[in-house]
């Protein structure tokens, strides 16, 4: 609703209309009893007029004992918008799978209403609960109150960023690994790496229960752990026939789209057969017929590394380095490998060089040797097409 | 009192609903009941309905308290969120499903984003809270989703479609592998403030931060120079050094990328590719961006086969046909000239007219 009082932000007011939820309404709700939310709205209106952001570059702020978890933010128009002169962000480590009780969320709201703007992101791109906007002197008291309700801070800067995972076995029949438990276990194991930046650059870990990769691990994490299986897809023939009877065109929608051609459909007998040895577990058939087809029983994870967004030397998708790893608590094999890889990266990486960029610069050959992994054909799409390769002198005798 | 540290996030085991705790790892199958509603069935026979609700990502504590009331009323006080800013109500009592859906409808919560639909766009902070943006984030997403709302709440598309937005090349979130990515870009080199560079910046680090080697030391000024012919405005130098701002109302705007995917279903994950190098920042509703996105969505929807994601459709028909069907002009910026450029050039005369 637009009224005379709102005309201070005529551009943003237009974004209160329309069917999609309005962030402007949210800022206005918070602004009813919070001066910083009100100035945030006014400064944003100014940006909509000027077509430029109005936040100063960076700013180092934090809480006692941690090197990360708080992002400093200062308005470049502090006299005009004094309530957002200091408007810092706290990254709060979310629970595995983003599950909450209403009691827990209300506790969080109480703390944030007391110390900050009343505005949040649920959630930030990395997965954290983002508490958006508090002055410098509120940061420590806010963290102390968060600690009282058992919420710790997440990562920022050149540290392990807050890892995240898909919903996994909590609600998904495709979960090949216990994504929530692995996430909790590595988060607790690597608290120091999470809270005290000491790496060349950021390091991200994401855990997906199957190759559908609902947390986009392959595109946006240095360590992408993706659940998979080694034995056979389980088929329920009666349910296959039911899908066919209910109108699913199994030949054209399932078999013809199988990337390996490992499936055969006999329409006369309504029988589906799978040559499991040739299956690459892409998930298409399981996605279409979840009642009839189920993941295998010998489960584990594929570990891929190196994924990242463009900065600095271009975007990368993660590469397979361990085709199959069993995933059983306390996940020591995984944790040890992550530690070895971090050590190599820490020793060799330049400032702001992500793991994938370092592997690219020094060669997969050197990386595999350093972390003690054997070369296997599952790592590549194709062997090299150039003759520029190396021999260890030891091998030429 | 010493500050308590390194205690980690709340343990999910204390937060999952009873039906999840009971059937953890024992889910058997799921059904897509209708747009935004999933039904999961466990080996035990227990059923769990999930109702997915799009949120604006930037939400107030008032909103959180409001959805908590809904979860108390219909879901025994439990709820979860997804990696794409959705809220999910978990309903273990089937009797509560329709009343919940009715309540959400009456109160304007959009239910959808599952199956062959457009999911909730992942996006970044933009002008609201970022110090390196080339555009706003929440404003464009709001405008695009108001326009494409029908595709969130209904199943009218050949396959799933993920739209994402990042307000600069840092790309918080996986926008570079989206069916449609909206990316804020600068178009002017940094304007150097030598006083700030001298006072605040580690000159060797700034030089090393440039992916094209465009930055050189300027010993006379104890500062830096930029070879403007080599600069492609990535903004990495500004991240390293506040004396090199690039943001500019005329230079800044939005680019559009298409055909990326994350899932390995059928075809491997792939990057989105640049198809529109620049659209102006035109707040509050960015009409050039909303119409460009709608055109791409609808051209794909009209021509793709069932289950064919944007990038799979383009791989089948070829990029020359994509530009033909969408009517998007092909410009020189779309031809790669960064490190892996030659992999994208064509080495066969087998193309389409």
C-alpha cells in the first residue's frame, strides 16, 4: 500500500506490487521499529536513483577469538543515512539441511531484534544464516547472546567457509550418504579452519547425496562430495509396469534419454532391463520412476575438487579425484585427505589462488603425487592430445 | 567471562521433525503431488508432505515469526529451508495438507518451484548490502519473478529451469551453471585514486590479482597504472584495493547467460554461456532484463522436447539456431578471448544456416 508517507521511496514502492514476495515490504516491516532498516531503505532508494551502490570498500570488524564470520560494512553517505553508517553482517552457521524448530528460530529472532536491523537472509549463498546490519559495538554482545542459544558463527575471508549439504537421508530416497551427519562431523572437526582465516584464499566444501547435486557442489565448492553406488539399481517390475500403465512413455522418456544406452524396454511384456555394468548413475531414470527404481546398496561417495566461480582465473567445475570412498563415521579417510590437500595448497598456493587454479598451474600430476592418489581413467574425459608430457628420471632406467 | 568459541552449529538431530527422525535414511519413494507439493513415503509406510514456498530471501524477523506460527499450527513446530531460499513446510498429518495450502493461498505465500517449473532464483546482495555490485539483486529478481510467476506456480515447461543472479563477477552462488544466469557487469576500467592506493594497498598483490596482466607498477607515483586495452573490468583489483573503484552508473549493467546445469542427469554439468553482453540498469523494474529472460524461457518452452533442459536443447539444435529462434543479435563479445577460448571455436563445416 502506498500512502503519502511512503513517497520518500517512490521507486522502491513500485516493488511492493506483484505476486512474488517483496523484499521492500520486508524492509518496511523491519523499519517500523528499527531506524537502521529505515535508513537502509532510504539509501537503497538513493542507489535506485543513482544506479550505483553506496557502501564503502570493506572494513575489518569481528568478535573476540575469531578472525572471520563478520563482514564489515559502512555507508559512503553516513551523514545522510546515519543509522546505516555502520551496518555489518554476521554469518551464522546454519544447522545441517537447514532444519529448524520454531522455538529455535524465535530465539534467533529475539537476539537479532535486540542487537540488529531485524533483517536477515534465509539463507546466504554459502548456506549461512545472514544477519544483515548491526553497528560495531553491537557485534560482541550479539555474538555472546547467539552463543547462549547455541548458534556459532560461520566462515568468511581466507578460511574454510561454512560447509553445506542437501536434505539427504532426512527426506530423500536418493541419498547414498548421510549428508547431514558428514556435514556436522566435518564442521565440528574443522572449527579452527572455519573461524580463523589462514589459507591462501577461501575453501568451500559441499556435500550432495546423489548425482542430482541439489546443493550445486560441483560448481561452487573446492571439495564436492557426491553420493553414489557401486552395485545395481534395484528394479521393482510391478511398479515399472504401473508407470507404463499410468502413461509414462518408458521408451521415449526414459530409455531413449539414457546417456549410456544401458537400458532396454520390452513394451510387449512391459519389462525393463538394465545392464548395470554400463550404467554411469546419472539419475535420469531414477528421477522419472522413483517408485520402480532405487539406488544400489553398496554406497559411498565420489570426491571431486577444484570447483569455483570466475575470480581470479576463470570458473571451474570440480574434477573427480577419488571415484569411490566409503562414508562411515567418523569419516577419517575423508578428513585425512582434506587435510593433506589443504596442506599442499597452503604450501604451494599463491595469495588468492583457489585449489582448482593451483592444480591447473602445477598440474594434476603433481597434485596426485603430493596427496598420494593413484591415477585412474575415471578422473578424465579424455587422455591428452599433445605430446608435452613428463617422465620422472627414476622411471627412465 | 571468557567468550565461548568453536562450539559449532546447533545439532540437526535436535531440530528434525519426529517423522524424519523415525524414518531417517529409510525413505522409499516420492511423488510430485502438484506444483510445490511433494509426497515422500518411507519403508515404514509413513508419509511426509512437503510444501515449498518461495521467499524473497531478504526477510524480516516479523516474517520469520509469521512462518513459525504457520509451522506451529500445521507442522508441529518444524520447518526447513532449501539452498535456493525456499521455505518448506513438512506436513506429517495428511489432514493438515489442504488447510495449510488454503492458508498459504489466502495469505499470499507462493507455493511452487518443484518439477518442471522455474525454481526460486538464487541471488546475491546487490546494492542492498554489497560493496562491489554492478547492479541490484533483489530488485531484478522481484521484477523477473513477478513477470514469470506463472512458471513458478505451475508446470508449463519442458523441464526444470533454474534462474540465478549475481551482482558482480565474484558470483556468490552458482550462477555460472544456471539455465539462465543474470550477471552484473562493469564496462569501464577502474579510475585510480593514487592517494588511496599509496595509503591502503599492497601493490604487488594488486598486480597479481589481475587475470590479464593489465596492472603495472607506477614507481614515480608509488602507485599503479592500468593498461586500459587489456582490462576486462572484472573488479578483482578493487576487491584487493579500495583505490581502484569501477562502479559507474553509465558503465554498469547486466549480462545474460544460458544453458548451464548442475545435475548430472542425462548430460554432465555445464557452464552457462554468454548470449546478451549488456543490458542497462533500469530500476526499479529492469524491463529490458525481464523481457529478455521471458523471451529465452518461452522460446525454449516452445521448441524443447520433454525433459530437455535449456542447455540440452541448445546442444541439440546448435547455437546458431538458438540465436535464430530467440532473435537475439550475435555480437563480438560472445566470442571468447580468455584462456580457454579456442575450445569454443568451430572446426567443422557442419553447421546450420
